[in-house]
C-alpha cells in the first residue's frame, strides 16, 4: 500500500512538472528529429567549448604568475610552478576539445576533455578568487561522458540508446537551469526575511537601484544604464521581478519543452541587462544558453496559448481552475437520485 501511494505521488509530481501535455500525434517523428538535433547540438557544444578554452589571455596569465594557491584538484601544480602547470593544462584542454569537436562519439575523448577542463578551471581559480565561469561548462562536459558511444545510425537502432542519448543531452539544460533556480531561490528567501523585518528587499521598487549603487561604490566604474536607474529607481522594478521569476522557476521550465526557448531568451536578456546596468555580463553563459536553450532539440513548434499554459504558477493555476470547472458538472447532485452525477 505504501508503494502504491509513493507511485501515485510520483506520477502527480511528474505530471505537474511536465505542464500542459504535448500532442501525441507524430510522437515518434518528433523523437527522431530530436535525436538528430541533439546529435548536432553535441558537436556545436564542443565547438563552443573549444572557442572558450582557446583563450590566449588564460595562458598568458599562467605564464606571468609567480605564485599560486592551488585548489585540491591541482595541488600537483606546486611541484611544477604556475607557468609549466598552466602550459600543460592549457595544451591538454585545447587538444582534448579539438578531439571532441572532431569525434564527439568517442567516449575516451569526452572523458579526457572533462578531466582536462576540470583541471583548467581549478587552475584558473587558484589565484585567490574562484572563477565561476567554468563551472557550468565543466558540469556539462562531465555529463556528456555518459552519452552512448557510437555514430548516429548505430544509436538509432536501439530505443534504449536513443532515450539515453536524449536524456543525457536534456540533463545539460536541466543542470544549467538548476544553477539559476538556486540563485533565484536564495534571492527570494533572503528577500522574504528582509521584508519580514521591514527592510529594503529584493521585491522593493528600489531594489535594483540599491544594488547598482552598492556596485558602483565597490568598483568605481560606470555602466550605460546605471545612472538612469539611480535617477529613476522604479524603472528597474518590473525587470527585477521578472528576473526573480525566471531564475526561481528555471528548473521547472527545463521539464517543459515549450518553455526552453522563451526561458533561455529571458535569461539571455537578464545577462545583457546585467552587463548594461551592473557591468556583470557572464557572456559565456549567453553562448551556452543559445546552444542549449534557444537551439533545444526538445522544443516543439511555437504555440502561444500552450506556452502560456505552461508558465509556472500562472499557467498551472489556470489549468487547475479549468480542470475544476470541467469537473464541477459531474459533482452536482442528480435531480432524480439526489446523489452526485
């Protein structure tokens, strides 16, 4: 009985996460198209990864360094020094990225790149500051190690391999969106605590202006829109609330294919706005959002009504109310028996 209840609860959670159901017509054709798009997407991902690691500035930073405080994953760099360690890691990462871009079906190449990128990110963060820019790329490279090996035609011959391939590619987007949910959830939690204390908080009309002012005091720099928001604090209020919504519910959007592209576009707009207002762009994330979100192999043809019904909170509430209205006539008492129809 306990197992039955757990299975029923699991099905309800999965049904809620999935949002409005996709049409069943053409299901197998969509899966074939998604597999082909995912296969191309993996190649594009490694091409993007190659672009990001081929940064001569990183190598020059290693060569110019006279000392470092290595993280645990690059503790061995103390034996070689930053210049030699940086040269080894940089060369290994670039060569492994080239191998993956040329032959992404080779699991050995994918594993080698994941390890090299992990070391590269660790070395980049061994100079007194953690470089968060490599976290998402490293997680995605690790997840791609679990892709079924083989070319597209061989993968197509097995339903299990197809499902494993699609699940692995989807996990990249889900893990990426999860980072936004963690960030947004933290901001909401702190904002609620501050609101309970009647302090300025993340939901205040002037919240973004406070953030901009603190950022300008820390850096002493100026940005294209900073002074506009300082003069008109409420201008940034709608954008701030929308950003909290997009970040907090990003992981739910990952389970709803219709939202992949709109959510990725919203997060890209957030990064662009953050660059214009705060000078914090995270533009490498913009590139990954384009590859994993805008070019999502799971997103169906755009349907405005279905997309609105998939919106977390608002679409969920509308679908729940619609279901209640449809069930209401069945719950009315019958005039003949006095019992519910």
